[in-house]
């Protein structure tokens, strides 16, 4: 019974979702996260049923100075092909028919559950974009495993903020574009989160006995393509306790202070034209970025009004003109990048 109640809604769950008048309650979603990378990320249909194959230039041809009456050796450029695979994020919802009908508004009751599933899918996708690893073959590989070696091929785009403890986090600068970084979904499939209402069907309890239930299926097929690694930069080893206290590695005078490293990260990119660049930070770093910036200049970080799709003013924090976006998926317990 304990296993059943952890995966299916019980009568106790149902009772907790009703207002005193017996209607489905408005649920305060305190578990929701802000992961703005999901709204920024560019997506394209892959050229493979399993993802995207990209071709990368690995070497330029040799060129020569020549004298009159002297020949020139032939040469060639070299390329390599890389395949980026997609993963399938999936979830199933199952609600006993009689339970769903208890308050007389089956649709509202099912919708309250759908909202939670969609939020859970979004949180997992955002976390995988950063931390997905080849060690879990069902996932796609995220940013962090690709920028995890200070002596690796892409080490110039990993800046060390000096943290060595167990409360490290990262700041990411990503330049989204069709030739740099983008999301991919399998060839012939649909982009984004798919929801399928499976309707009313037979379900099975822990003893394999049937009961009637409303069922929903949630699916998101996605992968990450980093076509040009120079268009992503990681500021790793941000010691959160130092940042909050503005001490140690994050003292205003320290060379590893985040406001200085963010400035350097911008210059790691070949150019800022033809891409949509954004910084991604968690809430702790966003809050303390303002504090660190004010120690230097009240114009280093700006809060600028902008219009959203409805024409309303919203406020966006920017660093040197580049948006700073909140991602709660970025943890404060990252291992030190060495």
C-alpha cells in the first residue's frame, strides 16, 4: 500500500485539494522553479531519427609562400563528424475514476495534476541541460560534463572562481545560434513537451487487479548540440559562502570575483553577433551579483524594462548588456572542477 500511494493519488490526496465549498482548490505551487534557459534555448529538428550529426572543422590546409618558378605542395583541410543523441523524458499520470469524480469537476481535478507533471518535466529537462551525463545512457549529455576539465581541449572557456569546498556553483554564458549551441529533437518528431490524454481505461493495482482510471502520458524528446564549443563559457568553482560574505575567493579585490570573471567570459567568445547570448545563474548568485556590482559601479549591472509578448513591461537584469537569467536547476553543491 505504501508503494501504491507514492505513485497514485489517494483519497487523502483528493481531500487536500478541495476548498471548503467542495470545489477544486487553487494550489500554491511552492515547488515551482524558474528555469529561463528553457525559454531562451533555440530548437531545431535533427537530421537523424536519434538526434543530430554535425561536421566540425578540425584543421586548416597548409599554405605556402612561393618564389617564381617554384611549385607549391598540395594540402587539405580536415573535418570530423560528431553525433549528438536525444533522450526521451517520460511520465505517466493515473487517477482512479471514482476519485476524480468525487467533487463533481473531473476536468479541474485532472488539470491540477497535469500542472504538477508539466512542472516536474520542465525541472528535470533544465537540470539535464546542465548536468546530463553519459554515465546515464537514457539522458543526453549536458553542458557541465563537456566543460569539466581545466586542462581539456576547451579549457580556455572554463574560468576558475577558486572555490574548493562543497558549496560550489557555476555561472554559464551561452551563445545560442544555429552554428553554435542549440537544442535538437529527433527527425520526424515534435518539438517540446507533448501531453497525450489517454482517457478512461483499465489500470492495475499492486495485486494486478483492474480498476477504471483516467490516464495521461507526458513525453519530451530532446538533446543538446554544441556545434562550436567556443560559444559556451563556464565560470566554475564559485564558492557560494564566499560570495554571500564577499570574502575569500569572492572578495571585491579578488581576481576571481564573479563580476571580473563574467567580463572575461564574454571575451572567450569569438564574437557576439549572429548569436543570442545569455548568462545563467541561480538565485543566490543573481542576488549577490547585484551586491558585487554596486561595490564597483552602480552601472555595471542594469535592470532594464523590456516588452514581453503581450506588450507589458518586464524587468531584465543585464551584465554589460547581456541578459542575466535565473536557473534554479543550477545547484550549490557542485564538485570542484580541476
